[in-house]
C-alpha cells in the first residue's frame, strides 16, 4: 500500500474504495479486509486548515478482527512530523549546492535565523545516504567534491546533486514510498 500520493484527491479516491478491495492488508497486523477511511490530516497555515493527508483505521469494531491502529497517507510534498515540506528542503539543498553557508541556506529556505535544525536535516540526510545512492544510475564511488572542508559534505552534496538531477524530494517520496529525511 502506498503512503505518499500525488494529491489529496488521489488519497481520497483510494480510501473511499477500501471496501472494494478486501485483499488490502494492514501494515501493522498484516490482516486483510479490516481497513476503513478514518478522516483527514490537516496542516494549519495562516489560520486556515488545509488537508495534507488521510488516516486509515484497521477496524477492530463490530466483529472485525483488525488491530485498531491507524495508517497515515500523505501528499508527496509533506514530510511526516516535520514543520517544513519538500519545497523548503529543495531550496535548502540547492542553496548548499550553490555554496551558500548552512546558516544562509536554512534562512533562505525557511525564513528562520536560527540554523539549529539545518544541522539536524543534514544529519538525517547523511543517515539516508545509502538509500539515496542506491537510486543513482552509475557507480557512486566517483562522486566526491573537493570544494568542501567537511568530509561529510564532500560525499553528501555530490550525491544530493546527482539525486536531484533525477528526482525532486516529493518525487523521491512518491517513487520510494519513504520519507526524504
């Protein structure tokens, strides 16, 4: 079952047709035929709520044998449990690739002066570098930039550059069905 979808209408269409496919299994308990639509996930920006995802309930009510847990489905531009979305992340990465400092890249992407979370983003990307490199079409051992003092950046930024030539972060999430960070 996909976790990331192109838009909210695609998610809504999928969740409204759950009852027509009894072979769909819960990702938690692996039981079939118990999934049902359970409501939208909203983000609030400028005092307006906008749907960015939807929940599915593995029903354990009315004789169903589900586990009672929920599964969250998201629009591909949303990074679950992050305040910023893939558009912000894309600006941050492209700024780093343009030799902006970490602080300036983060400020450009988020309009926030404190760059503390930028380092968290970099660490999360570093932890996913193997997943990124699996998607690259050629041997990635040649990807290394000498323009950076940090060894981590010498490896990470060329990898991200190659990856962004193939996917934007939201396309990555749709293709891999996994979060970019």
